[in-house]
C-alpha cells in the first residue's frame, strides 16, 4: 500500500470520527431536551431528570469540542474520497457484515424456531461461511452445531433447570 | 480455639472436600462462559446445598465463589472477552500477552495473582473484620457519592490513545445507565413506550454486547486470515507454574496493594469485584515506572486486576460476618443459605456460631487452594482453546453469549438488545473509542445517581460533601487523580512529539 493510500485511509477514518461526534452531539442535545420534560418530585431537591441532564450537557460539550478539534485536521479534498474509501473498507471487512447479519437473523428466529433449531442453523451456516471448505471441516462443523445447539439446550434444561426458548412451531 | 478446631473438623471431611472440589470446577467453568457471572453460578448451587450441613453448604458456595473469580480470567486472557464483570481489567493485558504468543504465562500469572489475592483477603478478613465492618457502615450517601466520583476519575487512565473519545465513551456508559425507571422514585426515563427499555439496559447485556460481540466480530475483519483456518491465539502452551509463581511474588507491592484495594472495595456494600479490578489496575498503572507498558501485555496489569477482584471475596464477607449486611448479591445468597438453615446473620453470629465463622475462614483458604490445584491441572485443557480455528470459535462463543444473555432474566427481549448493543460496540471499537470507560460508566452511573439524590434528600446542604471528612478525602483523591492523569497525558504527548521531531538517521 502506497503512502497516499494510507493518508487517504487515515483521512476517511477522521471523517468517520467526525460523523460520530455529530451523531453523539445531536443525540445528547435531543436526550437533554427529553430529560427536561421528566417531572420533578416535591419530595427531593433533584428530580429524576437532573442526573441525565447533567450527563447529556457534558456529553454535548465534549462532542462539540472533539468535533472542532477534528474538523481542523481534515483537508477539504478528503471529503471527496470518503464514500469510495468507506465502500472499500466495507468490501475488505465483508465477513463482519456476514457475522452481524447471521447473528441478527439467529436472534430473530429463536422465538419462532426455538433455541435448538435456530442455533443449529446459525452455527452450521456461519461456520460454513467462515471456514476453508473441506469435507473434514464441514463434518466437524456439523458435529459442533449439534453439540452446541441440542446438547447445550439439554445441559441447561437437565442440569441447571434453565429452559431456553422452545419456539412456537 | 475449640471453635476453630470444630470448624476445621467440619471442613476437612472427605465429603466436604469433594463437594468443594466440584464447586471449584463448576465456578471456574461457569465464569469462563461470557455472560455467566459468579452470582449466577452461586444461585444455581444454592438449592443443591439445602440438604447439606450449614458449614458444608457455605463451604461449597465459597468454593464456587473463589473458583468463579478465577474462571473469568480464562475467556479474558484467551478470547479478550471478560467472562465476568470482575475481569474487565484483566483483558487489558492478559489478552495482548496471549496474542504475543504467551497464553500460558498470561493464565498462570492470573491464577497465581487470584490465589494470593484470596489468601491475603482472608488474612485481612480474620484480623480486621470487626473494625472494617464498623467503618464501612458509617459511610453515608455523601461518602459513597464522593467515592464514585473518585472511581470515575479512573476513566482518565483508561482512555487509550484519545482522551476525548475515552471521555465520550465514559459519558455514553453513564447515559446508558439512565435508561429505564429512575433508581429513587421509579419514574420512567427514555423508554419511549418501548417495553424492552422500561426495565433499563441490563448491565450484563451491555457488557456482553460491548465486549464479547464486538470482539468476536472484529476477529473476522481479515477474511484471508479467517479462511486460512488460523487460531485466535497462537503460541506456546506452557503454563510455567513455578517460574510464574516467583514472577508474581517478585511484585509484592503491586500484589498487596491490589489485594487491599479489593478488600476495601469488597467491604463496601454495593461495590465489589466489578469495580475493584479497575481501581486496582488504575493504581498499579499510576504507580508503575513503565505505565506505557500497560495495555500491551504487562504482567503487573494482570496481577493488579486478578488479585484485586479475588480479594473482594474476603472483603465482601467482612460486613456480612461483622454486621449481617451483605455487600454484594453473592453475599446476599450466602446469607440466605445460612438463614435457610435457621442461622441468623448479624453481629451475634461470631458469638453464637464461632465454629461456623472460623469454618468459613478455613473454607476460604481451602477453596483458594482447590482453585489453584484445579486451575494448574486443567489449564492445559483450557489452553487448547487457543488451537481452535477462528471459524469455529467465533460462532460457538456467540452462541454461548446468547445463552448467557437469555439466562440472566429469561427474557427474549434481552436478545434483541444484545444485537443493538453488539453492533454499537463494534462501531465504537472500529472508530477507536476505548470501551473500558463505557463499562465503568454503566457500573458507576446508578450508584452515583442514587447516592447524590439520597444525600440531597437527607440534607439539602451540598456543602456536606466537603465538610464530612471521609467524603472530602475521596474528593481530594479524585482531584489528585485527575491532575496526575493530565500530567501523564501531557508527558506522553511531549515524548511522542519529541520522537516524531527527531531526525531519522
């Protein structure tokens, strides 16, 4: 990777940070306003909204200072490359999205299919997606999927008397 | 002396020792699973002790307790995921050390530090239980609030490379702790009518999402590395038992200081191992001659965190035995177990059931010895984790995280929270935010708010925070802590600038 590419990557990282400061600033301002609507109690000097207001006010201030500090470090030309750099990062880290997507689907399926079946599908599917595919590794993945889905469910039910979701099907 | 011998005779029976051994193994295994806390392991053990003699039952639960504090170390060192909240600081150095090719040494240092931490805390427990218990009970909400303010200044030394992002992470943690019903009046806050937010964001779900999910997902960033079948950690599977024992004992100041911090924090009701490990780590870093080595695999960091969290086991028993006040959830379960057997816990416990109290002291020492033996014998097995390829371990640990999250409250909605928090955690990690201050904020937020409001409800005069001597000492310590941290940051920045300005030869 050339020096120019590294600089471009660093600048894109700074823009991403800048966006995170903007996001945190907007959230803290919004939540500060929400906190002002929490009614005070006549039994105490500070109401339920006082502590959150303090936290969100400090957060907005720190986010604003961080924003001002970072924006000065980014050259104007960097903004033009931001989208291209973000897409390149997403392509490089595509397995991150595979993992998070699989986990989301798995968690949504647990109440429907039950822990055992949903875990079996998740474990086998994600292992196959991540592994170097050989007959041996696929067989191992299948065994692991059965042990950590039906096996784990059995251990929790029989040994710990903790019952994992059974699903509606 | 007769009571001591009676207690010892009850502990040193074959049946009790076997039960304790099983308890120790169960504690280590349970705490090694992310999301499974020491408290949960003890709750699951409680019904099994009903048929036992009172001291036998307590001894088994103490074995689970001591084993559990060590178990959290395993996933912290090998996976970078704190198995329990009390091993958050252990991940800072144990994981980098394991990644640098020394997973056996990282585990071994942690186990020995845990052992010495527990033994030291038991010694303190035996000699200082009554005076420390009396001190702890005299602290009011003013002192607690000031203590939390001091603890929050620890954020300054956990901020990582950017002080601003570290502060923001700490504030995000504090903000997360405000969601749900408020701790004093029970008013709903920031739930927007969404049912899963009404009870607040459970701390353990936040911990698993922020640390475990984000860590696991970041492991698969490099597709070529994952597809090649590489393991999470590579290096020699060498436990180096005796060599590491000497290495730990060669750092007596750090060991004793961290154990004392653990005992003191453990003795305070409501605090416990989840704070002690961070405070002990912070103090070790501040007093180190090489603070820059912390976070990169420093043995001092592991020793501080592990001896600090293990020492809270003995510290927590101080108010329980001295005053009948449980200092933590685990102590409350131990108290419940005694009450099931018709023993009332309070200041008269040591007078009416001295054999039981001495038996508990002996059980603590025996439990820590058992933990050490179990750990030394089984670490080779645990170290096999390092040989498992990423493509296998990432989905399996994710499933364990899901089970741990669900088993907390038996709520499916916690699983939905997990995915939101996991994604947020990964985004923060990818952007270079330090995650430790965030967790500290979530832990300390409710304690700070409760005590601030309770103090002002008791007396509206805010100057009491400054006029009550212990409160003032904590506040002065907080100011000193901030000044120290700012000075260290400026020093570090100057040396970095000097290095970058230096001409390259």
